[in-house]
């Protein structure tokens, strides 16, 4: 069991203590903490009410103004019969109405259920029906994906953004009066975020106020954030990274969210310069696209000091290129999941280059185990599945006791990731258990090969899957997205051969002009890639 506390001694870690939660859990918690998301909102208004809270395409709202709009959302929903504990689905992309609705739901004591705008009608219908959503706020262009009233009778309130009628968002805001904020305990569910559903039905992870508060305090502590920070939201607001790591974290510190509709490197660079963005969290491929954009030379990004990333260790070549082009930027790897309310590990400031093959160390309140198939802890440095515990780990899955029992043990979530923890406490992620290849008895972690491939200049993303083989069982096949790069299979194989054991080198490569397929939560869909494997 590992707390890795010595790594955070320079980050002003708040006082902690062990507490009993969720029945059988004994977790390390921050002693002085807000009780709920609404309590964080109240504190932001009191301390930073006239500072920017949200910026979108030139428009801006202070914390007081954001509170006024969120209060009107809450009043309008309450007038339509929505109350504490009701599920309010949010089918909105990166635009202000997402934030307004989320905070309005928190004011009511309702449970927000963000749904990715990439979801299609069957998935949306399942989620709305499964959680028993009472209300949905949806973009007009996505309203046709909602199930009909006969299919989802519990969904009695449908609010359409950009609709001028009585069910439009403006009509929701027009209700006179202002409801009082409902009392929420920290054990109450604040969010239901549906997991990716790469196999089977998605599961609705229940994120409590307790979880969200601790995750935002972890980001505040480990990234040294405060009210002067301005965070660029270029990942989906409906994902745990966008909603917790950026939106809720800026609420925690009283900073500002600079929201972009989508990530396009030129637009991101221009907006980050214009709004003096200080912090963001992206995936490594986005950083590669920023480096490739000619606009980088024409804009002043000197305010950008914290660059969070996740999903995989970033190639050393990208780390070095960013250090050369943006010398004030400190890169920080953060590893987590929906079930851990975002961060389980984080890289201590300034150590990314030295520990580039890791995802950092456990955040202050986290406990991480590495276990074998029998659930026994393995020695330091040995490989096993990561089990993650702490106050940021969700209490389970909505209306799915079987999945909760299968994936949690005494408060530790079974991540499904194979990894190790070294003597210094640094955590390495090798692969998903299900994605590890077996080539003639040799175990191959696809992530290792993928990270080697994205170290080639011009390669934006790569995915490795097993090509069925009657002799060896599997051979290594790579899918590579390298837009505009004149690369050959021989070049990529030679690069891999110089860095990897011979049996790990891709034996065949498919170049893709389009980005590799991802599901609604942004996770790579290796199932689709396996189906697209060329015949041998």
C-alpha cells in the first residue's frame, strides 16, 4: 500500500486523517474541505465573485453572474417538477449552457447525468432509461436523438437549447423568483457518468460530492493552482476530465474556465494566448498537434505554466520539443478514470522528463495496490493489476450491484490496468489486461509499442493490436495516424527495432489518414481496429 506522501512535501498538502466512509471503507481524507459542490460555489462567490468564472468566444461571466444564471436554471427546473435526487441529463457540447445546467442541477440537489454529444440514439435511450432521468437539456441539433415519450416515460421535462418555444432554454431562464439551494451531504451522488462501454452496456459510475471535492483538492494541491489560474477546456465537458479536472477544479480555486467548442490546434493556440491561459489538461496527441501548428510561433503563450496530460506517458521527443518551444510550461502527467473521479496519480512538479516512462506517484489521499490474479499484493517493481483506493473512488455503479461487487473490493477499484510501482513510488502503466498480446509465449504490452511509434516525428497517434496467427497465436500489427507525414512502414519498423526487443516490433502497419476510432468518451476502440485488420 502506498501513499507517496514524501513526493508532495513541497506542495502545501492540507491536513489529512483516516475516516470511515461507504460502510467498509477506511480512507485518508482532507480534514478541512467543502461539504458539496454547491458549498464550493458559495465560497467562490464570497472570495472571487467579481472575477471571471467562464469565458466562451469573447463572452464572459463572473462568479456572481454565473450564480445568477445557474439560479435561474434551478428555478426553471423546479417549476417543472424537478427536485433533489432527480436525474438531469445534459446532452450539450462545449458551450456555456452545459455549465449553467450543471451548476443549476447542483443547486437543486439533483444528480447531473452528462452524455457525450457523440453518443447516438440507442446509447442515449439506454442511459436515460437506465438512470430514470426526469429531465434532459439538449442542443437543438441533437434533440432528434432522444427517445420518444412512450419509450422513456419518466423523462417528463425536455429543454432544448436554441429553441424559442416554451420548452426552450430561454423559457427555462424566464421563470421569476429564485429557489434556495438544497442541502446536500457529501455522501450524496452529484453525478452519474457512464463508462465507455467498449464491451457490453455502459455502467453509470456514481460520483459523490465527497469524490468531486477531494479530486479538485488534489488538482489544486498537486498542480499548485489558485484563483489566478485560467484553464482551457478543449476536451469534452461531458467527460470526467473536462467536468471534474477543469470545470470543478476552477470552481474549487475560484479560477476561470476558458471554454472552446472543440480542439483545433490553431484556434486553441490563439485563444490560449488571447485569454492568458495558465493551465489545461490535454491528451498527448493534442500536444503533438500544437507543436505541428505554424501558428505557435505567432502567439505569446508565456502565461501557460501547467500542461496536464493523461492517457499514456508522453514521448520524450515531445517533452523535449515542448521544453524548447514553451520553456515556461511544466508538463504534468495525471492518471485516473471515471471511477476515480479523475486523478489517482500525478507527476510532482518538474520531474516529468526524469520520470517520463511513468504516470507519476499516488496523489496525497490515494492508496494504490499492485495485485496478482488471486488478489494478492506483489513485490515492489513486479507487474500486476492496479487497485486504487481513496476518497475519490466512486461508491459504485448506478442500479448495478453485480458490477459494483465485481469491480470493487473494500473500497479499492479494480482498474483493469497492468502496471507496477517502483521503489521510489512511481507508477508505470503497461497495458490493459485485455489488450496485452501473446506472441509465441512472449508477452507484449501494446502501450509500450504505441509509445515508441508516437515518438516518431509526424506520428500523432498509434494503436497496436494482435493479428491472429495459427503458429504464434498473435503477431504485432500497428495502426498509425500521421497526417501529412511521408513515412514508410520500413522507417517505423526500423525506429521500433532500435528501441524494442525484436518480437515487439510491428510486423505489419496500416496507415490511416483519419484519426483512429474512439468511442463517445474518447477511448480508443480497439475492437473496431481488430475488425479492420488486413487479411494475412
